[in-house]
C-alpha cells in the first residue's frame, strides 16, 4: 500500500477499506508515516467524514495498537462511564460508588484535566494518600473485593490515539465527529468494560455546542459500540452552566461527599444527571427497566450505602476518608451581585476560566494544580438576587485574582422576570 494513494483516495471522498485503515494506523504508530502525511489524511477525514464502517474500523485499529485490559477475572457485568468533559463535572465520583453499592462492578480508568475541564484522577489525588496507580493484579483484586476501583489511564492503552490526538490538536482537525468518536470509544473498549454509558455534554461549557452535533456524536459512538460487541447508551446533558455548586478539585470531592450524605439537598442539575446516568448504568448491567433502575439508585442513596461505599473505596486505595473537605486558602473572596434580578444563566465556560486562572486547572500537562483552589457558586440559576448579595466565593492562594473575579461577575446573566426551569437531561439514546 502507498500512503499518498490513500490520502488521495480519501481526499476524493472515497471510503477506505479495513485493511487500508489498519495499515495507516499501524504504520503511523510505529513512526513509519510522517506527521505531515497523517495531517493530510486527518484533514481529508475532517472535510469528507467517514461512514459507519470506516469509523468502527478506525476505532478497532486504535484499540489493536496497544494493550487491551482483560477484566474477565472480575465477576459480573462490568459497566463504565465516560464524560466528554464539563465544568464542575463530579459525576464519576458519584455514580461509581452508587453502582458499586448495588453490587455492580465498576473498574474505571480516568484521565486528568486539561484546560477548563477537570479530570477525575486530579480530584481523587487531592485526597491525602490516595493512589491513582495500581498494578493490574491490585486493580482486579480491589474490584472483586470492593466492586470499585478508579485509576489513571495505563501507559500503553491506545498509543495510536495518543499520537493522533496530539497531532489533531496542532493541525486544526479536532472537531471531526468520526475522529472524536473513535478516540473516545477506543479508550473505553481497550479498558475492557462490557457496557458503557456516555455522558455527552452540550452547550457553552462543552465541546459540542448544540444538540444536533451532540446527537450525531452519540449515534456514531453507539454504532461503534454495537459493531465491536459492547452495550452502549448515551445521556446528552446540558453544559451551558456548571454542574452543582463547586468547581475545583478538593471542592468537588467535598460536594460529592455532601451529595451522597443527603442527595435531596443537592443542586437540581447535579441530581438529575447523577440519577439519569446511574440508572442507565444499572439498566445495562442488571437488565431491568428504567423505573426499576431508578428505584434502586434512589434506595442506595437514601439508606446510606452509596456514602459508605464512597468512603470504603477511598480507604481501599490508600486515601484518608476524613480528608475530603476543602482547606482554607490564602484568599476567600465573596463576589457580589452588581444589580437586582433573577439569575438567568451562569456561563460555564467563564466559570471554568476563572478557576483555571487561580490554579484549579492546567493549561499544559506540566502545570502543577492547587487542589484547594476553586469557585463555590452560592447563588444559582432561577434565584432572585438583590444588589450586594453574594453570588460566589473564590478560593485562591494566588494574590492576582482580579481577572477571575471579573469572569465570575460576567458569567452571571440577570433578567427581570423569573426564568423558566431548563432540563439538565437533553436526550437519552
């Protein structure tokens, strides 16, 4: 085969065969195809797209490029969950102990945050003593004993995806649905789960800005899953505003604890998304209907079993389960409302940028996080506010916070009339 001929074939909008895709991915992973040629191929895919077969073959080729985790020695139907990334998205910290407390094994690999979206691994590392790296044997043993383990992604899972992802980032080829879908699904399939629930975020604080594109991405990932023998469901959720009150690593762990302690007092969006995703995961694993699944989830939240499992999980991975509350930072600054009215919207992207600037997120992989930094939203959408009321509290160990304060002020949009309540669950597929 000839790489240049394959680029020309895709450039003319002709579909590639499975053998051709395997050839491209294998050669590129082994450094036998240069970046400039693969960049041309990625641009041809971005412009002309891929059909369902091509996208499935691309996913399989990326899975085959590295290790595939064998979870067969874990008893039961293994279910995993993946989010496309959001602000204040602490859902993994909630759904994993909920499912584990219902005797459904959750063997999860999670990533670190980059930019304004936080990573589950970073949040767990904010807990004193918590180990995000376990050997394969330790990982499997823990899931069999406790029904739950969450670790950082293995070094040799989908190496082709790591190379392609880095190249896409610098060549303007990120926003291609076949490339996004194959990247996400290759990691999930290589991680070995039997069933996968995908939380596709949609809105200002998400990569997919509208429901049409979010639905297209969801359909593509479901199709990939089916073709590769996995049960897949998708919940499309609103990310125009942050999830819950807290944004920042230690702050989000504390909110997860508070949620599991008393879910009825939690922010409505966080509650709705947690219930929807937990229920869908339980449905896939237990083969029950939607109503039965939701009933089970609410039962384990109400009787305290999910909270007990959360603490058990932290202790099992070396963490101090009493060290899950945010520490005082050098500055705790109350951001006040500049006018009266109802809160119409809290812009998730701006809140994410505000927390990034004070050290709660990283711009490059080398950046060191401040685990205690972040933003607590005191006033939420729909609330009636008077001038001078506290909108949010900024937690920072940095002295330069003026830009973050400005971003928080600008994130809040007000209206004179009470806004209609918006659904956090946009679509279930």
